[in-house]
């Protein structure tokens, strides 16, 4: 009965058990790489209203627990594109090719990991601050500073507290600012129950997966509307 009567973390509607996977399931299984399974099951729930998928199995973990068990020295095995910079270079190219924001904008890369994306953009004339809550360090900018634009690529699926995370981002956003969220929508499953989908991978720290509707619900709570682009880019505006 552990997973019964759990409310959605976004809209507080009822949820149901959607499926479970081993805690060592990783995104790299999509590329034919498999870690030994641990025998520890991770249950994902689905909101009956907004279709948000999430687990509560890591809700009591501290930052140190995440660092020791997920974002440790073996993380490179399950997310090589993070370590080798392929993802950051691709994201930077996307931003520059599409002129996502002007170079004079003050931009925050939230959940920046190693800060490579911001570094690449800064070398190309942009003005980007990088910060990650997992660093355990206070932001380097003045507490009153506000940003024109906030980036959060491959961030939202890692947070067990989505409402708190977007409110933290919003506090640093100018009143008419925008956010770009990069996270794969579970709408791509087209209504199928695919617990083996590669993105549902707790070993990568993917504790949730959003539907477009759940992102609409989430950002409406901070007065923002979202435009969705297939399948993983979402632009939120005040």
C-alpha cells in the first residue's frame, strides 16, 4: 500500500502506479549498454489529471545521497555525452543557430553541471552565468540581480521538487523574462505505457518525466505560459 493515495506533485490530483524499473536502469540501455541490476525496484506513478510521471523513492535523499549514489565517478558510464561535452556543444549550437536570445541579454544557465554550455556561449560573445544546486555553493552574482533569460537543459527531470525548482528559477528572472526548458515530454509515448522507455532511468537521476500538460500546469502556478516544440524544448514566458 506504500504507493497508494499519493497526490501529484504538480496539480495534487490522484495518481496510480504506472510501473517499476531497477534502480540501475540507465539511459545508455538505449545504446546497448547495461549495468548489472541491483534488485532495488523504483516505482513510477502517473497523475490521473496532468499525466506527470514521477517516483517518490528518492524524496528523502539529501544532496550528498545523490552525489554518492547517482552523480558519482561512475556517472560517466550512464551519461557519456555530459562528460565529453557533446551535449553542451550541441545545445550551444542550437542557441546560436536559432538566435534564441540576443547576446546582450543577462542569461542564467540553471542546473549547469560542469558549466561548459555557459563557457562556450561566453566565448562566442554571450553573457551567461552558470549555477547548479548540486554544487552546494551560493550563487556568485549579487542577490538582487535578475536575468533576462534562464536556460535549464536536462534539469527538470532530475528534480524531486518541481514546484520548488521553478520558483527558485523564477526568483532570478526579470518580470518579462523567459525560460527555455529542455526535457523530453512523455507525450512522445502517445498514450502507451512504456516503462522501458529509455528516459525513465533512475541511474541517471531521472526521477520524473513531464507531459506537456503537466508543464503547462506547473508554469501556470508562477504566472507563465509555455510553448512546446517537439519533443523536448519548451519556452516559458511571463
